[in-house]
């Protein structure tokens, strides 16, 4: 399942902000809006359950082997009632007097059971009890014992209601091209919502076969995991072929008027389904889906296990996408691509998210996880292969630059806490399971797996995955099974590993955190020493954690970053010395292509040599390494590990930079600095410094989209436009405003790939006419990707009245906003500066009760609480603080916010103030000097010296 970004902050952030008072009071070196996803899990707990706590796992006396599920719905009318019957074939593995299954929000049960393999067996009526806390539905009959080794069919009749929170078996609506409201029924079962559609053993390891039959209006169609069983179907009744052995959460069905496109590649029929009127937007998803499946099945050397694969776009969908076996479901914006109007970002998202879900068809579906504690075992692989499969399908995209800028960086940021959780982490309750859908399970796990793919070689890793999938297919596995499969591959490939795979990989899965490698060179003998410690935002924190760390390196005399296999290891030891024979004038860079999951702190002389190298011949260093140098230096400078000047001087090479990942890193640094410094008396000097960095490349890339450009060029241009406008580059401000004005007044189309930048930067300077045009465009748009873009852009306005109109639309039921969109409007406003922040605070001050009652979707945190804490993460001065505190005083004590609200707000605001106290003076002192000539002179002299050095060495 794919997590989604909402309003610039992931839903995960909202969940993680619900922290306890004790956790909230922890002082952090980095404020929360820098950490993205770095607050601790609010339900952190031991590796074993507490002795006095109920077990939320089902008893193991019985196991299912088959479900016959029959459902009846009149969703075509909007009616939410559905009737169901489930017949569960189960085996008794330990004698018991009761049978326990899961159920949620179902009613009107009747049940009977009949033994199999017994002549003249008679069905017996059962009584039931329901425990709401654990959602246990228990059946029994006085005097009846289910003997070990017997098989029974338990038949349950029941009734339910389609939910409206996008979870379980739920109702979705949309408006067709004629303005009519249309209804459909669809599913979202991961992790514990299959029990809402039918009583079941709702745990991932309790696999079974499923036969689904759905009764519906003849004008509608039904699709599910398997092809239709034509012989058993009739008008208004759609029966499906029996599935393979699979977990309950992967079952899916949709009852709708959807239309589809179809194709076949690699012997596998594929279809893409969506609402009528979007047929022409299905082609990219269909083509990419077929190609990605071919690449995945080829890489694993394991064929797709089902006879067909469907992808469906859902108008109302809380998750980004869901890997239901044979019927993956998506938000429309992650499946539908219009070649004329859609952006390169939409095209890329569709490819990577499809690849993510397709990878799950092997990791999670073919081989399930034993329990949710091992969620990373499927989500980590899906995160890795959303990139690797796309790289195999579209190698010209260089997709791993975006992986490095996105998932890899977010994982490092999240993991910078002393109490970061391990990848394998004990959970029981559904509420605890939901909190595992975080950066650790996705981004960190994907990054760690990619590290071992490189360190052990792709050959060993690839064969290991083949072993894992074939040895464990149609069962549930744990990390030990993965380690055994890779160790077996190393033997098969005659590849020597320096320790057991279980110990090496287990050191990353069984403990939280990320290593810091401190590299100290001996400039006399050419060696260098590598010491490992735990990296946290507190440079004085110490820990005895150690990892098995793979190492490789490049240097000025051998700048070859292609071979990423490990050449050395820290084998659970604190340090090693490598006799490299380096010339003292050579720069040294560890971690080629930045595939290893750790940060690297060099000695001061080597930082200077790296800066020299970047100034003279930046492209001798791999783009991902250039990016990581920037990212690491930002963290080191603002945590007191290196002087701020080290970072600011290194950034002066950027006028020569033309690649995406380094500019993404620079954009992060510049945006964060700007967030703190935009109200500073010397802010103009900061803008001058940034203009010096960006102007040359902005002029080169321009503000016009060009046909035939390399994929990442379009992404890079977007970054440069944003940075240039932020820095006040005159051409950027005038050109973006002109494009937006021309669209409003003359109907001139803005190139899709530049719409986000033009809308945002143009709206910062827009009058009410232009703002209202964009606002109305949002309300009338039927393109979900465009709607998301417009919501983000409208928050860029710097007019209080415009922003008031925008944020107030979140509670206006008469407008065209969708349910899941209403809680996404405030973040684009309060994250863009003081005017938007104060507008959001004032809106909540006046409308907090109504806003608190908005629908957050299944498992969502109250939007009032999440947005107040989100606002506190951007509060950096007394004016903002006073307004926010007034709001907190108004709402605390209400039913909508927890008692920890004040502590959470205080922790965020205090962290921001502490950041300014520590970092403002050295930053502004350097940029002031840069503008006045002292720092600039130093940078120029540095460049001259570097050129002289280059002339000598080359």
C-alpha cells in the first residue's frame, strides 16, 4: 500500500504528531518542519507484549482454507445497506468449544455449522458473542466440541452498511459529465478492514482461498481479484473464479459503471478501469503496467501468479494505492494521465506507484508477512522496486536520483532520533498497526534493501529474492526467511560474505537509528580511519549501537563511482583503518552513488578538498554524492558538527550544477533557511547569496518547457524556478506572473510541467481577479491531479483576504471540494509564510468546531488537532506565537483535541526558537560578508586556488 502526501505534509506526519506529553516535551535540535517524519511513534512499546494485556491475535485452534462470500448491494441508488453470507471452510488443529473470527460494524448475525466428511451430518445452529474491543466474534453451542483433525463449514448470514470514510467496504461518489451524482461500492481492506465486509480470520498469515459472488443492479458491473466465472454468473449476479491461497486483506471487489482499456503482454491480460469519460486517460497506466510487470517477473524469475491483472482508479480513495492481488486500486490522480494536460510529475507518479503495487504482487501477496510487525518486509521491497522496476522499464529517466532526493532523504531525517524504532517492531492492536505505515517501513526499509543490493552485488541480491519467493510462495514469511534466501544465493554464486547474512542485515532490521561514519585522514601515509556511531540531531548523544556497515570509496585520482560493491566493512566494530595510499591533495568520498544508508562526516581538510573539487570539476563526482554532501553538511552545520561556512562555501559551486538530485538538496537547504530568515532585518543579503547560486542555471533552464528534454530536466527546471523566485530574481518574478496573467486574460495555456511553479509564484503577486480565476478552476476541475496542484498553489497567495476565502472553503459544503480534500487546504497556506499562517490561525479561531467535524477518512486524526500542531511547526516569531497560543487556549479542553495539545505545540515552537538562537548569527554573518565582499572574496580565492591545483594535477 502506498502512503500519500497531503497538503505538502504526509498523513504520517499528522499521525506522528499525536505524541504523548512526555515525548512532546523532548527538546530537539531540529524543528519539526525540518524533520518531515521524525517524531517518535506515539505507541512505542517493548518487543514483547505486556503480561497483563489482552492478546489481540486470534486463537490458533482453527484455521480457514476457503471462504464462499456472497454479497448483495443496491449501491446504484446510493443505498448503503448490504447483505452478506460467508461460508468458511475451516480445520480444527486443536480441540475447542468455540470458533473465533473477526468482525467490524456488522449486525443481524445468524450462524450454523456442519461437519465435513461425516455421513448424514446435520447443520447445527450456533450462538454468538461479540467483543467490541478486539472485534472478536465467537461462535459456540452448548455441548458441542470441535475435535482436533475435523473439518467444518461455518455459515454466517449478516448485514452491514457501506462506510463513508474510504475504509472497508465503502461508498464512493462522483459527478458525471451531465452533472449527475453517481455511486459505486469499493473496498480498502489493509490492514484490518476485510472484517467489515465479511466475518473472517483477518490476519495476514491466515491465508485461504476465496470464491466471491456479488448481486447488483444489472446496469452495473462487478470486478474482483479473479476473472468472472461466466457459467455461474447471470444478469445482476457476478460470480468470480476461486482465488489462490491468499490473506484476507488482499481481497477486493468493485461494483460500478466503470469502463476499461485492455491489453496483453508477457502472456498476462491487463485492464485499467475508471469512471466513464476518462477512457482516454488510461493508456499510460495500461502501457506502463504491462511493461513493469514484465520487468518484475523477469527480474525475480517468478511468473505472476494469477490469470489477469486489473488496475482501477477510485474517485474517493484514502490511501495512495492498494495492492489487492489481481485488482490493484488507486487514487485517480495516480492512475489517469492526459498526454495534453498532465505533468511529468503525474506521469512519474503513475509509473512508480504502479510499480510499487505490482511489486507487492510478489512481496506481500505471493509471499505474505507473518504479522504486521514485519510490515517493512513487503513495503520496503515495494519502495525499492517502485524505483528499480521503473529503472528497468525506463532507464533513460535516471529514476534513482528522485529516489535519493525523496525516500532516502526522508528516511535519514526520520531516523535521526535517539528513540527511532527498528524496522521489525512489535504491534498488536489495529491502532498500533496503523502507526507502522511510516518512513521506517517504507523509505528506510527500501533504502536499507537497496544498500545491500549494491554491497553484495545485484547478482547475489537478485538470486536471493528468487530463492525467497520460490521457497515461501503461498505462505507467510519473516525476515529470517529472507536472510536465509540471500545467504543461499551467496553460496550458489560462490560469493564470499564477511559475516552471516542474518547478522549483517539483522543489525539494520532489529535496531533503530542510522549510523554516522566519521572519516579522519592521515595525510602523511595516505590512509584513513572510519569510526561509526549513532547519528542524532544532538551531537553530544552517545550510544553503544553498532552495525555491519558496507563501505566503498572514490578519490580525486580515481573518480569512478560506477562499481558500488562493498570493498570494506565495519563488522559490528567501532572503527577500521583503510590503507588507501591517497595523495594528500586528493579529495576522498565514501559511499559511491550514496547507496549506503548512513551519513559521513569528514575532517575539515577533506571538506575543503571536496569543495575545491566541486568548484573545478563538479561532474567528476556522482550527482547523488554531490546531493548527499549538501544534505549531510546542512545537518552537520545546524547540529554544531561543522561551521556553517563549510556548507555555505560548498554551495558556491552550484552555478555549475545542472542535475536534479543536487538541486533538490540545495532547494531543501535554501527553503529551510528561508523559512527561518524571511523576516530577518538582513534577509535581503540572504536573497542576494541565493541569487548568486541560482541565476546562471535559471537563465540556462528558463521558464519554458521544451519537447524532447531528458526526464529529469523538467524536474530540475521546476526547482530552479522556485528558488529563483524565492531569491527575488527579477526575470523569474516577471515571467511567472506574465504566464499566469496571459492564461487568465487571453486563455494562453501554461505548459503542464510548469503549472505548479507558475501558479504558485504568480499567485504570490496576483490581484483578486487572477486569484478568483484559479480558485474557480479548482472548484470546476474533474482532474484529480490538477485539483491537488491547484490546492497547493492557492496557498501561495500573500493576500490575507484571498487566503481567508481559500481556507474558509474547507467548511463550505456547497462548493466542489471532495471529502478528502477539505482537510488539505490549511497546510498549503500556513506552510508558505506568515501571512498564510496567521490566516489559518484566524480561520480556526473563528470556525474551530465546524472544522473539527470534517471527515478525515478511516484511521484519521482530527484535523483541528493535526493542523494546530502543524501550524506550531512553522511558528518562528512572537507575533505568530501569540496568535497560535490564543487559538490553543480556545480549543484545549474540547473533545476534539487531546490533553497533550499544549505540550506538543510548545515543543515545536520552542524547537524553532532554539534553532534561531543557534543558527541565525553564523548564517547571517556569513551571507552579510558574502554580499559585502569578504566571504565572496574568500570564495573567489578558493576557486582560483582550486583552478591552479587542477592545472597542476591535470
